[in-house]
């Protein structure tokens, strides 16, 4: 298994990079300040200085909301803030109250809602007396029930004298923005929003700067890999400037470059990657990270599934090597019998290479080898995505 795990590291080793530049999990080291991110950071800074109410950041899936917040929190003084983060599922009001208590590290098992609220209020008062501000970050807010949003508003009522005890940062997808703006039951929550920003994707010019920025963070000097002309325009066209989509495409593109030992990433290679990704969707082949996620019913054994995929990769490698050996053996036999010239198929054709039967046999062997290469690239790409997922890291 360790040999197969080495393939997940192959493309950064091939290009001499210190780490993967386009991992899918948020990492403040790779924060890139686009124009929209700069505006969002200004709103966040303003909101935090107010010390009360709600700050709302929305954006498409993969727009960089979590990375933005991680970058912000890396800059604040941990002695000044007590921060809790809640990644929501479909919570109602009672469920949210218990989750908030757990996020702040409070032991409230067995208590009813009133008891949990009292424990949260005592905790917030103690933090305020100690000179710390409490910040609650709630991600994926579009999944929250209206009663849960109302509970968040009620939590914002906690005060010590005239000092608000809790400030809340809400992160959500575009539908959450629409819900906040339009739902009549959320008028009181809307009145407590002190800063709001919708995070846009990268512009066409920013995509190239973003890719170069992430590569430089892992030691890229600008030449290996070389980025072909019009490559960034193609990536922007296929990803609409959404950072996570850019990461997905660049991961696959660099993997393809390493497998094919290419020092330059070209538009033709990009189109091959996009076609492969489209074929995955057409076949209904979800990325391995999704296929191996643990669902309540039925549970998925991630270790067993990963081992199966690694075994598939090893089998494909063995088949590829066998096809290569078969092709080479056929050429040696032909040369020994005098049926083929002592040159490689890539050189100019001779009369012997023009033999239709010989050309058909070689074409068949080469086609079988190419099929194996395509399948191997597909499996290795899915392994990369899975090992970057939370489930993948835990299983590994």
C-alpha cells in the first residue's frame, strides 16, 4: 500500500514542489486576496470592530468563504477572542442551542433547552469578565431551519450590563442570502446585520494570479511546470473563477502532466482533463472523496474502499507493464525474423512498417496500452481527491 500511496505525491515530486499547491481543504497559507476577497475582509474587519450583531458572508460553493475566515482568524489575537465554529446540518432551534453549547466546549448532556441556554449565558458572562469577546462562526447557514435562525437571534440578546456578549458570523450559499433578504419571519434578524458581503468568483485576470500565487507558496520558480499560453483563459472559462473548481482542474492537470512527464501544461492537456471530468459525471462516477464519505445508512468502510482502489491501481500498473512488455516482445520477434526494420515505430515509415497486417497488430497493442493508461490516470486522480478529504486523511 505504501508504494501506491506514493502516487498521491508524484506530481509535486515530479515538479520539485514542497507540497500540493491546489489542495481542496481550506488553508490560510494559500489565501489569495482577490478584489472581492479584499472587500469581504474589509466588511469583516468593520463588523468585528463593532463587537455585536451579525456579519454575513455568502458565496457560491467553493468561492473561498472558509479560507477567508481562516485567514481572518489567523490575524486576530487569540487572547482577545473565544471562537467557536459550527458547521451546520439541518438543525432546528433546540438542536442548534445544544450544538452551540458543544462548540464552546460546554458539557450540557441531559439538560433541557432552558438549562442549555442558561449554561451558555453563564459562559459568555465569564468570558466577558475575563476580557475576552465571544465569536460564533456558523457555516452552511442555508441548511438551518427558521427556528434555528431565530435562536441565533435570541442568543445575540445576551448582555452583561450594556455590553453584548456574543457576535455571530454567518456563512452561506447564495440561497441563504435570498432567504435573509426576503423571508418575512427574519425581519428582526435582518435589523441586527451590521455588515454583509457576497463573495464573487475570481476575474479572468485573477485566475492566472491565483494559480501562480498558490504555486509560489510551495516553491515554484515560474518554469516547472511552465504554464502554456491561453491556459489560464481556458481554466477561467471552465471554472467561472470559483477557486475550488480551479483547484480541482489544476490538481488533475498537474497529475496528468506528471504521469505523461510533461514540463509544460498546455491548453490541449486542459481540454483532455475537462473531457475526462465530464465523462466522470456522465458515467455517474462521483469523486472518490464523495464515494467514500461515511453516511448514516448504510455506513461505508473507508479503509476497505481505499484498499480496493489502491489494489485497482496496482492491477492497472501490472497490466500496463504487461502490455508494454508484450509490445516490445512483438517488435523483437519481428526484428529477429527480419520482418521489421531496426528502428522505432515513431520514426519515418519504411516499406516493412507499411505492411498492413503488421501495422494493424501494432495499432491493436498500442490501443490496449492507451486504454490502460487512461484508466490508471482516472484511478490516480480519484485517489488524490480522496486523500485530500477528511475521511481520506483519517483512513490513511
